C-alpha cells in the first residue's frame, strides 16, 4: 500500500511568493502612472478638442483591471506564505505524535 507524501521546496516557494508580491507592486505602480496620465490627458482635453479626453477614458477603463490584477498577485503571495506556514506547522505538530 503506497502512502501519499507531501513535499515542498520551501525556499523555492518563498521565491515564488516574493515574485508574486513584486508583480503586485509593479502593477500598482503602473496603475498609479495610468491615473496620473489620465488626469493630465483630461486637463489638456480642451487643447485637443476632446481627443485626449477619449484617450483618458480608455485608460480609465483599463486601470481597474490592472488594480485587480495587482490585488490578485498580492493575494497569491499571501496564499503561498500561508501554505509554507501550514507545511511547517503541520510537519512539526505531526512529528510530535510519533515520538
């Protein structure tokens, strides 16, 4: 009878969690830049007779998706960190049962 064994390469998973957090931070910076670009396009809309306002509206439609993706990346990072903690705690608490 084969037993199921769970193994986690903890340093590798920690690197993945850091990467996801980094992706989230980058996407947040992009969202903030998009907000600034949108504001400047709206401010100069009177010069272009509304053409830049249309570009600003386009950016405003994309920005929520970028923000949502940033939040998802941070959530994934947290989930990985939680999995690492559960793996460590489960290993420690389970080993005490067999002493």
